C-alpha cells in the first residue's frame, strides 16, 4: 500500500494491484484459470496453512487474478486489505460473518436496496441473527437502537433506490462510541465519489457488479477493511479477539493486527462459506475499474441534467436526486460525495402505479433491468420488482413507493436520454 499511497485516483485505478507478469511479461493481469497451486515442498505447504507465509493454496481461498482486484479496490478505498467474493449479497454476509453469532443483532438503515432489506430482515434469522431498521437521519433513534447485543451498524453511502446521502461521519461517531464497527455499502457511489473509510467507516462493501465493472457482464462483491478498528478492545468479537477453534487456536487480532479481518475472511469465511469470485469475472472488473473515474464523471454530469429536466416537467410529482438544490440532502454532497451525488435516483410519475408501468414499457433507449451502474441508462419500477417482497410501509421507508420509478443514468448523450423519457412520459400520462 505504501508505494502507491501518494498516487492519484486516476493512476491507482489502472496500476494498483497489478504489475507485468514475471513469467511472461504480460502487461494486463492474466486470468489464472486454475483450482490449485503446487507447493515448493512440505515446509512451504505447512507455512501457508499456518498463515506464516502469504501465498496461494486453493482458488476457493485465493487466486492471483482475484487478489489483484482485491488489492486495487483496497487502494481505491484507502483500506488495509480486501476480500473479493461472488456477489454484493455475498459481500454483506462475508462482512457480518466474523462479527455475528446467535442472539446478536445489527442496526440497519431503512433506506437500503430491497434485496438487502430482505436479507437482513428475513434470511439472517436462519443464523440466529437479527436486524433493527432505523431512519438514519434520526441520530437519536440510531443511538437508541444499539444495545448490548449489537455488533454492527449498516448503511449505504448513496442509498438505493432514492439516491439519499447518509451522514457517514455522524453515524460513525455513534458506532465508535458503542465500540462496534460501521459497515457502509458504497456500491451506488463507488470509491471515486465517496470514501467511507476517510469518513469513519470500519468496513466497506461493494457489489462490484455495478459501477466498478460498469458494463453489466459479471456479478461480484468485495469487502474492504479499514484496518483501523481495534478488535481487541472488548470481548464482543471473539472470532477476532480470542483463539479461533476453527483455525488451530490462532488469535487473528493478536497475530495479524490491521490485517486480522482480511485474513479471517479468507482463512475462515471463504474456506467455509465458499462465496468465491471466479478469475474471469475478476478480470472483467479489473478492466472496468481502469475507466471508473471517467465514467463516474459522465454519469454525474448526465444525472444532474436529466434530474433537472424531470424536476421542471409538469408530469412529474418529485425527483429525489441529491444533486438538486431542492433536495434535503444537497448540503451533504460537499462533505460526503464531493465529486457528485451519483447517477441513481427515483422520480414519482403523476398517474401513480399504472403510469409508471406504462412509462417503463414505452421507453426505447433505457433498458428495463434489475441492475444499476451500467454504462447504459437503466430503469425499473421498484415496487413491483426489486422491492416487491417488502410491505407497503417498508417500500415507503426505502423510497420505493408504487408511484416511483428508479433510474440509473448512463453515459449516453444526455439529449437522447431526455428525449426518450419525454416520449415515454407522453404515452404514460396521456
């Protein structure tokens, strides 16, 4: 990390974690399509399994292509280390796995992607974990929700679907006072627009499927550890602060310090959960990241133009884009997302649910998909798709009401994006 610490973002997104292949001289990171790696001898094998030496054992744990991607994302986020895995949802479970146990809970924002709300409200119950959902604009409510069994606080930097910006420093202050980590999903912002670790986050998670890859080709996830949390400060995290029975009694926090979480996630998390990223997928994401800053600047420029046009259109009730001066989150941009408010937001169509469906069905340039962060402009009616499993109250809290559509603005010519919306709105509201 130290050799690259002073380099700019545009340089790091191309060079971090990568060097010419020593065996062949290949300049692009090769796709190491292998399951296992030959040990030099028995002592070498034992050293790897004892974590006395860093290297490759089996591709469920580490792979050189995937490791290059993890290192690049760690550099861009300013973290000590990172673990790549099979999807964004896998990354969330990987982030929680070393922290949680039966009877323990997390405090989560009500403004989350619908799949995350379902994962945290329903699926994690099967592990004996639970989640309390709170409006993170109400700091007193966040404090009140934390109890002796809380092991993490979870939010999104730019919330999906509404594009709301979380006051990360304020939430970090609360989690730090409670001695528990803050986990921030930075998918919608990307490390180019927001740096949660600088703002106080302990862990950052990504769906690398989205802006990091940027082309809608592969799924993936990543967990970045800040390396700044003292896992030994209390007895709340025995997997990291006590001898780990699943790894011959090693105390990860004591032995590995700032890298404790990263090594635990590889040696225990990937070993036992098996949420492995494939090397070809990692390769696609590495190539995508090389143009991240260029794409994000265009995404933000286009999103602001489209949101401004929508806000001034009589067929629209409201627009949630934080980059508009009318947004209650506009004042947070300077501190949280100084390079812009992203390209994800919602707008409410006059005519309600039926008008939203007609709008989606009549768009031509936009793609109707359950994804975001693509170079293409995307749209979805969240209430009938991504947030369909939620109650009406949960949909409302998440910003996915029936009269609302979510857009992920791409990098096409903004005039063409607006023209497509204009013709579809004419048909939807006639």
